[in-house]
C-alpha cells in the first residue's frame, strides 16, 4: 500500500475535506432537528409556512454539501486506502449517504417534496370526510414517484451487496406518529412488505399460509426489487427477501397466541378510571426519565400533540410526551418509549459528534431501544415494584393498588382496529398488514383504488376485525401520505431486536431483575451503551445485535418473551 | 429604455436568481433566529457547543448564498434597468448586503468570529475577577480586526454616498443586553463615538463644550472614517460627521436637566416594595401584549435571563421577558420594550417576507419602536389610567395606589453607574460616554489600556459618578467583548426617532390620549404600521421618519418631550 499511496496526491487533503463536510452535515442536521422540534412544541400557529421554507432552505444546503463534487472526489481518493477501521467505517457510511442523495435527480427530489406536502393535505381532507377517494389520486402519485426514486437508487443497492452502515442522511428524530406538519426529508423513505399476490385470505383458522396471504415465498431470495431501495433508506441492508419470511413466521405463531389471549378473562383495570391531574402526571414522567438515567443537562422533555424524540446532538436531546387526565398510563409509556430513544441519542459517543458515525445505523435498531425501555423494562413486574410507590405519591388514588394488579393492567391484550392503540402482542399484526399492502402497491400487484378492500380483507384475516370506516382503516396512519412507504417494518424489527438484546442482557448482567426492582437501571443502561449506543454507525444494525447477543435478526427471543410473559399473566398455555 | 433592454439578455433570469437568493437568505436568517431564541430559552446546558456549530454552519451557508458569483452577476444585470420602484429598492438593499459580505476576506471573517468568542470568554473571566487587564488583550485584538474590517468596507461606503437601505444581513433580532452565548454575525458591527482627543472634562458646569469633550467638531464633515464603516452595518448611511454634533447638542441640554432633577425630591415608590408573585406578574405581561395588539397567533413570549426579541418571520415573532418578584416594574417595562420590537416585526408587510425589503432599515429605527412603546406610551399617564386597574387585579397590593403616584414612581430619575439601570433621562449620557470612547479607540487616539481611566473621567463628567470597580465601569456591557463597536449609538437614535414619531402621531391621530386612556392602542399601532413597519427597507431610517413626520433626525422632539414631562412630574422649570 505505501508505494501506491506515494503515487497519489496526499490523502490528508481528502480526509480534511470529508471531516469538514461531515461536521457541516451534522451541524445542519442538528439545526433541522431543532426546527422540527419547535414546530411541534412552541411555534405559533401562523409560523408554519415560514417554517417549511426554513427547513427547505437548510435541507437544500445539506443536500448541496452532501452531493458536492468535492466530497465525491475526496471519497474516491480516501477509499483507496482506509486502513484505519474508524476511517473506513466513516467513508463507507458517508459513501452510502452521498450515493443515496446524489443518485436522485433534483427534479425528482422537488416533485417528491411537493407530492408529500399535497399528500398530507389530501390525507387530512380525506380523514375529515372519511372518504379514501379524496386521498387516492395523491397516493397514486406518491407511489409512482417513490417507484421512480427506487429505480434511481438501485445501483446503490447493487454496489452495496456488502454491508451497509446507515440510513440516508436525515434528521436523527424518531416520531412515533409523525405529525402532519413534520418536515419531510428528501432522502429515501422505503418499506418492505410481503407480496399480496395471492388473494388475501378470508378465513379465521390460524396458520402462516392463511394469515399472511403467503408473503415471502414469492420473493426470489436474491433479486433486488423497488421496495428494497426504499427500505434501504430506513434499514440499510435489509431486503424483502429477508424480511418477508421473517414476518410470515412471526404472524404464524402470533395469530393463535392472540386468539388464545382473547378468550381468556380480561385483567381488571378499573382503578385506572377517573381523572388524574395533569401536573402530577407530568412530575412523574420527569421522575421516570431520572430513573432511566436520561441526563437533564443534555436534553429536556416538553409536551406535544404527538410524542416524538429528536437528537440534535448527544448533548442536546429533545423528548416530548402528552398527557390525558383520564388515561394515566398514556403519558407513562409515552415517556418511557421516547426516553428509550433519548438514551440511545445521549449514549452516542461524544467523540463521534462531528462524524457520520455518531448516529444509529437504522430506524429498526433505534426503535428497539424505545420498545426495550417501554415494554421489556417498563411493562415488567420488577420495574413497577420500584416505581409504583413513587407513582402513588403523585397519584394518591393508586396508593392501595397491589403491584401485581397494576402490572396486569399495564399488559392488557386486546385486538383493535387502530395501530397506535395496540398492545405489544397484537402490534406486529398491524405492521404485517401494512407491509403486505405497501409491497403489493410497489410491485404493481395492487392498485391504489383497491386498497380499502384489500385492507378490510387482510385486517379481518390478521386481526379478526374489519374497519368500520376508512378513517379507522386505510386512512389511520400518516406515513403513506408523507410518502413513507417502507417505514412500517422497522417498528417490528425494533420489537424483535429489543427482545433479543434484552434476553442477552438478562444472561449477562447478574441480578438484573433485582437491580430493576430497586429502581437501579444503571447496569442495563451501561450494558446497552457499550454494546449498542456507542457503536454508532460502525456496524449495521444486525451486526451490532449479533455482536452483543450472539444472535442476528430472529423472532425467537420475541416469541419466547411474549409466550412466557403473557402465558403467566393470563394463566394460559401458549 | 425599451431599446436598451432589448439588446441585453433577458432580465427575467437575473431577477429570478435574485428572488430565489433573497427567499433563501430570509429562510436561513429565520432559522438562525430560532437557534438563537432556543439558546436563551430552552436549550439544555450542555447543548451550547453543538449550538455554536449549528449556527456557524447556517451562517456559512448564508454567507455563501449572499456572496455567490451568480448573485453578483445577476445584480449587475438587474441594476441596468430597475424601473419598478420595489425592484429598485430590493436591488439596492441586496447590493448593500452583498457588498458588505463580499468585501471582507474569509480569513478575516473567521478571525473575527474566533476573536469574538474569545473576547466573550475573557470578558466573563475579567468580570468575575473584576480585572480589566484580563480582558484588555482580547479587546485590543478585536479593535484591530474591526479596524481591518472597516478598511475592507470603505469602498462600499464611498460607492454609497447615495442613500443606503439597511443593515448588513444578519438575524432580525434585538437583544437589549446581548447574552454572552448569543450568536455573533460575521457582518459589520461598528460604532460612532466622538474623539477623546481633548482631555476629558472634569468640571461639572453644564454646556456642550465641557460635557462631551468636544466631539464632532473634530471630525471633518465629509471625510469617511473607519468608525463609519462599522456604524454603517447597524445604521446604514449614518456617519460620525452627522452623529457626533447631534450627540454633542443632546448632551449639552441633557446634563443640566439631570442636575435639576437630581436636586428635586424623589417620587415615592414605597408601594412597589415587597414581593409580587411571579405567576401574577407573568399573566399581566401577557395582558400587556394583548393590549399592545401583539398577535399571539404569530408570536409568543417566553422567559430568559436577558430579555430580547427575534423575528423569524412576520408570522413568527419571539419575545422574552424576565421577572423579579421584588421589582414588579421590571417585567412590565421589559415586556413593553420587547413588545414594541415585536409589533415592528409583525407589522412588516407579509408580501415582503421572501424579500430583502421585509426588514427594518436600521437598528436605530427598530429601537425607536421599543422605546416608543416602553417609554412614550408605557410610561405615560393615559396608559396607566387604562392599565393600573388591570395590574391591580393581578397584584392586589397595588389596588389602592392612585394612578398619579404610580405614574410618578414609574418615572423616577436617578444617576446610576450602570446603563441598564438607567431611566429615560439619564440613559443617553451612558451612550455618549461609550460613543466617545469607542470612536477614540478606532481612531487610535485612545489605547485599550487607557480605557478604564478614560471611562472614569468621562463618567464623572457626564454622569457625575465614577465607577467603583471595573465590573460596574468599563466591563459592564458585553458589546465590546462581542466586537460590537458602533452599536451603542443606535440606542440613542432610537430614543430620538421615537420622540419625533410620537410627536407626529399626537398631531395626526385625533384623540390619541383619550384612546390610550381607554386601553385602545389600535389607532397608534395602525399609524405606525402604515408609516413605519410596512415600509420595510424601501427607504432608509431617516427618510421613513421624515416622510412620516416632516422631520429628519433631530433631538428637538426628544428635548421637548423630556422637558415637558419631567418638568411637570418634578415641578421644576427645565
């Protein structure tokens, strides 16, 4: 290598160009995050139009920096000899971001931004009128443009049959329910869902063949398709050929579990009825963040209509929650969920803050941390042994409630039509439904106008419920209106990674349950920080999980977790 | 003209380039404002370093857009035929901003930013140690760099002996006391102060010759100097040759007025002693903003250590205030002051929001509106006839106070060492002091190490008080530490313009006093909106005031206002 290096211009120049570009990109991304955060928290109502322009201007500057010929040229030079592993990882990640940004023609970027804005407007109108046809033409346009974008991105996927190290450059934020006003990146947003080629099943008998309409088997394992190119923007390296069989298997054992739990008696939750003062709930959510170990010197919580989290920087992480006085569990689990995202962001290595490595490698892995802290920790018995007395100090009406009863009430399982109301058992069925349909749309196997019927049929098959209206069916989520085709599966990937990581933490951390029952979450947080958060984009999501646990992407730990926990809670053999 | 136009390339291309550049500049400026606002309101403590990087990255993008060769070329082409008056004004304003940004070499821009950051750090240390010498080397460096910047900007001033239309591109914000963390623009910041050539006067006898050490007379009226180039960044078109004699005249009649008022009995303010709950004060400040007509749909008020206002856009204006439970007047006048800035920002024409015209033409004119609403309106008897009953509802301890007594207490005059504690009578003496000294520094007539002694001597001459320590003397303001040489005089220009505008409003608006006494401020706000706010940068500050009032820059209205008001309040012939 040294001889070759001597023949080239000095690499230091290339490296300095890349380092300076990365620092600029991170700083501009941080600014985008702040503008988005403010938009959902403090911005006065009439500020929306100007905010859109401010975001567009910064994103244009970001795009310009990322796609500049100087960066391309420096990448070419630096790639020739990146023996330092960190530099190699940076170059790989920056190359990925650069290629995804540079491959999409500017006209298409603009058309997508326009179609997304119009999509959200039409979606709002359609919901208000409860009429899918109001939204359908806009969705058709979005599907067509996203397919066009996917075509442009194909060469990136073919090049990177090697491992990828991260989602396209965009704000580091995690919105549980992206708000309508939320700024949309111009980068890739793509989803992977199994084919809906075979007619959706109607019967209620369990079994993978019925439940998913046969996804996965239809996708040739090694052929890259349009959906892959979109998915790659959220979950780098993930492919339909991998995801579809996994979801098929998951649905296969999940549907009968839900059916058995549905027949068992409901846990009592009457003590959660009534009114619980907002201020007391708010104080408790701040206490929860302190228990989690969220650093208030490097972040804050505010209120918003839709809870979300945004990492401007490891030293400045913004969370939001919302409070309903008649649903005391809502703010609690919303805070734990966003708090999990927040721990990830605060746990990124400070030394990576000016580098492309200082970010999570995928949306799914990020989501694994919200799910882990919300569900695996936050809906566990030891956690409430530590926290229920503190909650009862803020909400004295809960003072007499036994911890077992509270734990059962926090883990009620119930089929619902609406994804955001779903418990952790039924949740992934909502995702499977969306994955199937959006994959079929992108493959041209399903037309937009057929979507409501297909939704109804598949909802019945997976969840045993048909929507009563478009608003609680195909119009319930904002994702497609924003052009976010390919995003939904990352929610399920998050659930699966969370279970695998937590199972390993239980094996590796002696006395974890006892520590949690004492309110001591530091051992778990330290383990996750070391194994996951600090790694940043040095590895892809699955590699991080495998190195931490010995297991790659699998539904085995999730299956064991759900069956053990809910079997015991409901007294049912699962 | 048509024949010439036909021979040139189509101007539409040039115009589109300029329109798109202006829209980008405005959007990026709005983003800068939000980052600054958040920095002083909600940013977690450890976020400061990343915030600095975010601001620098956006400001670099702003600078790049503004100085791009495409913009320069489009300006050249568009200037050849700008028959539409609005387009002509836009081209003039954009040319001004472009020239000021493009003339300063990038290395100097970086050196200034660095020196400003180090200046603020050293200033903080020096204050903590009460030792000017800790700060002196940094200030020397800042003065040298600012002089170098002024040299680079000279050609712009020479070119624009014609009228100028606005301060250099920077955030639209107005900070009363720029906070240490406040982002610093890389544009010009310059001050005009009379020469300290003749030894500072010691005696106490009134008269212009003594009081100012003879400013103005020394500056050849038509010669441009370094200070002018800095001043031009805050108050376009203003020159030392114009400002120095004006301040000399002002000081000449002001010093004897202060002396007479100092000898009169103090108004009673004992009813303002004690504790006034913060929440009640806060509610009243919001009520005040409503009375002013500040639109809460297009802005908001928050709390910060140093009150300030920032206009992201006419539809999104951020104000802050601060509350002291033992000083109930503090929040009231801080809110009225920032509210005045806010009315200006909200009153800019919505149609100008993507244009360089949608901004105030100078810092002085902006300040005129904070002073007008805070002092001319907010410290008047009619205003408190309307508002004291409302205040007493929030602060019941004030329920029995007669409005005359409250009015007198709100207009106490007292010499103080610290500018921010000064009343409206003594305030401009603090400005004259700073103007003299910073002008002498830039002219090389005063060395930085001589500054504390010169401050002491001139403070004694102007205010009859010497500082007891550096901290309440030469180290009291952050401005110089930020490199803001040339800013201070805009405060006095604001006071003068405010008086002239208000005198005209009283002449033109029938029953103005009666309306105010009814709490109806709409007639005044409408008049100012039409005459001042909506004009934006179409005219320079003095032209706007002259067109509105028939008077240009003068201290005559201010003199009449102060002498009439305080003569009556104190029962003294002034």
